[in-house]
C-alpha cells in the first residue's frame, strides 16, 4: 500500500507538471482526489491493515493528499497567471487617442487681468469699491476738480444723457462716493466699465474697463505711491519689472505722473512691442489733489493720499499680445478658447 | 506743439543730441512724442543751374542737358517739359538718396549718359503747400538767388530737427517756443535769454488814429493794439518761412506770417485788421447780439448769440474774439494800414464759443487754456519789431492798451518740510529755491511764501509747488516706501463680489466661456426680439451724443447682445458655443431721467450647437447647487414672445421670479441670422446673492443601508415631472431619501397622449435598518397617490 501511495504521488506530480488548462487541472483533481479517485480507492483498502500499520499508512495517505492538493493549487495559480498574462496581451489600447475631456469654459482675458490686479491689492488689504456707470456729472468731473467748461473735459469725450447725467468716463467717480461716506484710512481699488466717445478701431473702444486705486490716511507720501506701484508691477508683470514715473497732469492729482513699466517682452532692451523704448506706459497716478479731498469733507491739512488708474484692455492686450481691441468684444469662440 | 531746435537755441544753449534732449524734457514734465530730423532721407541733392538743353538724338521725348552743380558740370538726360536754360533746379547727384529710400545712380538713357536726376517737389518729399509756386508735375524750378552746388536741404529749410511735444492743458505757457525754452533751460540748468525787443516806431503817434473799448471785462482781460502804416504785403523772408514750416504753419504773407511767428514764439495769438475797414477806426470788445451774423475768414457765415464775445467796430462784428477774424476787415494785397491785436480773453468763453460754432482754431485752442495778460505787450512789441525788421511797414508810436484789471499774482505758502512730507523726499530748501528761481517763481523767505508768475495759472497751492520740486529733483529719485504702519485696513471682497466670482467659476466649470459685450445698443433691437410695443423694457436711458443709432441707448435686456454673439460665431462656422456674461441692464426709475437708473446685475447664458434646453437648465441647476440655493424651481412659460412657447421656463428662487431660460423663438433667431436653435437664459444676480448659502452645514453620513425601489408609470403627456415628484415626496414620508428620474419615454408601447416615466426611489432611516415592509408600505402610498392625483397607471 505504501508503494501504491508513493506511485500515486509520483504519477500525480508527473501529470500536474504537464497541466495546460484549468480543465486538465479539474480532471486530475477528480482522478486523484475525487470520490472515485485513485487516492480514495487506496484509502478504501485501509480496512485491511493492522492497527500498527494504519496510522503510518494514514499519515502517508494524508501527506500524499496534501501534496497533491498543494500541487493542484500551485498549478491553478500558474494557470491563472498565464491566463491573465494572455488577457493583458490582448487588451491593447491606443493611448494616444484623445481623452474624454469635460471642456471647461474660459475666463475672458479682461477678467483674467482684472482678477490678477484685484488679487494683488486685496492681498495688500484693499477693498473693492463699485459704483454706477450712469453717473452724475458731479462725481465724474466736478468733485474731481474738473469744473464745467474746463478744457480737461475735452480730453475725455464724454457721453451725456442730459446736463447732469452722463456715462462715467473714469472710475474715479467711485473714489468720491467712497470718500464722502467713509473716514480715512481708506484703501480701495475700483474696477469697472467706463465710456468715452471714441470710434471703434484696433486700439479704441467706446466701452472699456479701468481699475483705479485710492489710499488716504495721515502721512501718505509720494514714496508710498512709488513703492506700491513698484510692488504691483512686479506682481503683475514679473519680479524683474522696473517702473518709471514721468511728470504729467491730471486735474485730480498733484503731483501727477504717468507710469511706465519695463517692457515685458524684452525687459527694457527695446523691441517691437515697446517700439524700441524699453518702457511701456500703463498707469496714471499721483497724490490726491487737496481740492478733491476737501470736496469730500476730508481735511487736506491732516490727510493726504495717492491715486492711480490703469486701463484693463491695454494691459490685457500687452499681456497676451492681442493686436486688435475689437477681438475683446467680438467674443469669437476661437479667440475665447485660447485663454 | 512742434519745436524746431534751431529756434529754441536762439534762447537757450542746448548742446545735447535730440534723443538726450527729448528724454530729459520728458522726465522734467514736457512730454516729447517724438522728433524728426528734417530732410534726414535726402542726401547728395544740390542746386543746379541749367547751362544747355539739346534734343536727345534717339528719343523725341528726352532732352540732354548740361548742368552746373557747383564744382563741375554734369550731363543729365531728362523727360522734363518745364525747364529752360538758366533755371535753377534740384539735382540728385550720382549716389544720392531721396525720401522713401530712393537711390539715384548714373546710367545711360537710350545710349546717352545721364549723371544725375532733376527732382520734382514730390520726389523731395515737400508739397505745394510749402512751395505754392512750384509745378505740381515736372521739375521743381527753384526761386531766389541761389548758388549752384548748395545743399538742397538748406534751400528747403530741411536742416533742422523738430521736436514734437504733447503739452498738457494746464501749461498754456508751454505752447510757445519761449515757454519750452524756459523749461529746457531749467532742465539743463542753462541760461534762458529772452528776445531783446526794440521798436523804432518811426511813424506818427497812435493817438487819435484808433480807439479800443472793452465793454465786457469779464470776458476780455486785456486788449492791446498797434498801428502799422504804409504796409507792403509780400512774402516773408526765407528764414521766417522755414521756421513756420518746421512748426507746421503754412507761410501766407509777411503780415500773417508775423502774427503766426509771434504766436508760436510767445504763445500769444495775434490778429491783424485792415484799419481802413474798421468803421470809425474803432474796436469795441462786446458780446454779440442774438441773431447777429458775420462771415469769418474761412468764408463761412456764422450765426452769433449773446454768449459769444466779438471784436466789433463802430457798427458790426469784425472778429469772433479768440476764435477767428472776419472777412470784412481781412487784410488784402491792397491793405495799407493795419491794426495788430494782442489780447486775452476768458478761456471758458472762448472754448464754448468755438464749440458752439464748430470751429476749433489754433488761436481758440490756446485761449481756452487761459493766457497771461502780462504777455500781451511783449507779443505786440515783438510783432512791431518784426514788421520793422522785414520792412513790411512803418510802426506808429505807442500802444493802445486797454487793461481794466491788472492780473493778480498768486501767493502760495511755501514750507519745504511739508513738501518733503508729501513727497516722502529729503530735498534741501536751497535746492527747492534754485528750482523755483529757474521757473521765475519768486520766493519770499520772510513770509514763507512764493509768488507764482502770471504765466503759470496752474500754480495754486502747495501741492503744485511740490510737483515743481519733484519734476526737477527727479520723480525717480523718490525713494519707494510701502505705507509702513499707515492706512492699515483689512480689505477684501464683499459678499456680493464673492458670489459673483463663484458664479463665474461655476459656469466655467460647466463649460461656458465668458464674454464681454457693449452696454449700449440700438433701439431697433426690441423689435428684433419680438418685444411687445408696450413693454416697460422699451423705456431706456438715451445717450444724447451717441456714436450712432446702433450705440444710442443703454440696454434694458441682454438677449440681443447674447444672440448677436451666438450669431457671429455661427456665421463664422464655429460649430458650437456655450457662453455667459455677467453685466448690467440699465432700468430708468423715471422718464425723462431725473435720477440715476437702477443698474441691475444680470447673468446671461447662451448656447447653440450640440445642445438642448437641458444643457442650459443643467448649467443653472449646477449653479444653484454650488450656491447652496435649495428653494428654486423651473416653471413652464408659454407666452414670452422672444422664446419658444414649449421650451421655456422661468426660474423661481425662494418664491420669486428671478429669470427666464429657454430656446429662443425661431423667428427671433432668424432675425439675428443665428443658428436654428439657440438657448439663452437671463438670470437676476441679486436674488442669487440674497439666497446663496456659502457655508453648507455638514450632515453625518448614513449608518444604515438604504432600500431602493423602482417604479414606472404611464401619465398624461402634459403632466410635469415636477408634479409627479411633488406627489412622491408628499406620500413617501420621512424615510424618503432620494428620487432619481431615470427614464421618460413616448412612442412604441405607450398609448397616444401618454408618456412613461420611471423613477428609482431610495428610502432610508437614520436610526435603523429599514425593513422591506416599511419601504413597501411607502411605495403603496406613493402608487395610490400618483393614481389618485395624477391618474398614473403602473407599468
């Protein structure tokens, strides 16, 4: 019997090593371990053994059984791996086929730029003030030290509704509204839509957008203005950006300046974008005119302030190399998708 | 303002290159737009004298000439027809260049050598305006006594550099050569030498020859006159013409040129009347009478009114003050006696008059900025001096000077410490004083004040002085600081601003791109969107001076603008567009407008392409979810004429209508030439802000499993899904967790007029595992309710 068992073990080992499929495996399991299997048949003959032999043979039979079982399991594992390998080989896809995208919409370039500007100033503790676009002449001109009949009004061809109401030509009107209602310290930017009677062409639009800034408190200096604009320019146009102030005239600031930034394309060496100047004008700025403060009930002997403003369209056009302002208002999907 | 550098150098010694000059002036506050080296492109072009002219042996239309060009005689073949022997002509020599980059080389014309080219005015880049006697076609025959070989640039007055300034409206003094010379001298710390004016006055006294009377001293501050007799009208000399041309002024005759020359040099516009044509030899500065008429120098008849100031004689208006002279007193070739006018007027009045008459002139542009009455005499004396220099006439003795109220000089407090405090600088008092001295600002140290010169109306307060200091100290030497310890504020976005930002982000995530459209539009758009004639939206804020009808009213609806953008894209063959805009509509509170309109913020959505109503409503639902707005619904709208009667809904937020969305009515889409099907939504932003819940409250995750049941039913076609859901919600009770619509079907196996609707309904209890029995009971109630209330049959 011992011999029989050993033969079964040898035979099983031999067969199992040659297994090719899970069907083979199953038939081997039945052949050796099934109810009518070879091992079972041998064990049936155990009744004829002596009580001395029985535990020894029993032990041996168990060993053989667990050996075969182990072999079967091993075979199954190998087969499984082989089958998986085979399946993986057939499951080939072209990974360069475009993915399933959920197309997200795009922010308009004007929003991109004005959001960036807002982010810079909000992080510096500025609030964002808004005001009406259809505005009183008083807030757009009068309170900003531009009385009726003043030639400075010509520089901004204004749309009028009637003698007192107009479409604001600058968001400075918001500054007045805030200063009338709030005591310093004041630190705000006022982004918004403004209107001037310019015909539509590649560099003009009768509707455009500005962001203006205002700071009023005790002891505000022109140095603070320079420092603030320098920081702003670096945040918006890059760490190495320099600024340059040129004296200019605005009715509501004194001293006043136009502010250039070093060209974002060539860094100041001179190129096509900056017309070989190395500088690009982007801002108007200055110290708030004492008359403007007084018009808002703020004592100009105690308080001072600075103000600045920039055009969003021009900044966006510079940033994205857009050569025609009309593109910003046509809203061609092929344009919008690029941002 | 154009500044010829040669003219400038009469009054201050500037030695730097044009580029350095331009940069320095820009940085001290006189912005240079650019500069032009006159005749820069012309090289090796000289004066030639024609010695002989012969026919070309082989060509009928060509001539062979010998030309003296100074150091040699050269042969030139030409096709010119207007030349004769002894003519002086411009000759482009071998190797020369002309404007536009043309290069001239010697060569042969029909086998005959030609060693240069005779030039026309066009080839030299000048025009008939500059040289009225020159031939339009043909060779430019030069006038005057010129030596062959002379560089043509000298003859044409093209050997100068002209700087172009952008002068701001607050600096009328800089609209003059002298004003810019003063600024230049202050910038380069050179001496500023004013012209020396001496008038011989060889004629008799002005007394009794003419009178001046100012009737309205509010509008005319000073009026000075000088008389010149025995006037000889002729062209002015070359040097004067050159300077005028370089400054962009066309020479006319000696008298007109003198007035223009003085205007450019002193910034003081002048006028010359034919004294014999002034009735009563009288000047009366008065307001025009309503209905008074006058023909101005440009030949136009002008209707005047009492708001306008005129220069009149004893009977009639002879000039519109500060704007333009009249034809009736114009100087002509026969004029013998002239009256020069040098005056100052109220700037605002001149500006309004010029605007009303629609004739902004060089003079009015200067007067409107407010000129210095103290400049009047210098200017008129300079004119007299030039008359004598040019031999244009005999200047009478004396000036008739009517100057009712002497211009007051402004005294301004001067406190160096406060100026430094404003600038954040550390400029010494000494440096400030030296800057002021160069600008002719007098310092009174004892009083702690300065006195501003009368030509600087812009200097009014200490801040103005600070600017003077800063621009000559150097704006860019001011040390940048960052508000250390000052203006400490928290700042940030308001709640509304945050919501708007969130709306934008959410819609972008939903695949919609942002657009910007104009806020004014045409009144015609209302008909195009089928808006009823009596709609309130037709009451608009109207622009009184629009760019055209298309931009003449402030919009009260954004539908046309969105449709226009969709149409533009469609017509450019863009397959699909999904767009949104956050903007305003402008709703008048009263008409005519007596107060500012209500600027209502609106969100506009628009789509076409592979989309349907549910893409649009889906974006809205996603937005509501993101904003945490639960109390909202969509209800069908059948009667909005802009929209499809069966595919349109109004948005109800918290019980109130907050917008409309749907398929645009095909007749409207057609009018915009847009795609066949367009989907547009217009939603008020304020109710979204008011109802948004930005801080969602956390609910614990379920501990017990849910039981899900599916149900399919047949209902009448007209039954809204929303009504079915209302019944389910009502009947299911507390254990209802979620209703999910998974199928709506019409067609095969569904009877006509019915539709099949299928739901998956989930039940769950928070505190225990729900039994099948409980779910079953709820389902029974639901089925019963649906059958009773909506006549639904289970499938």
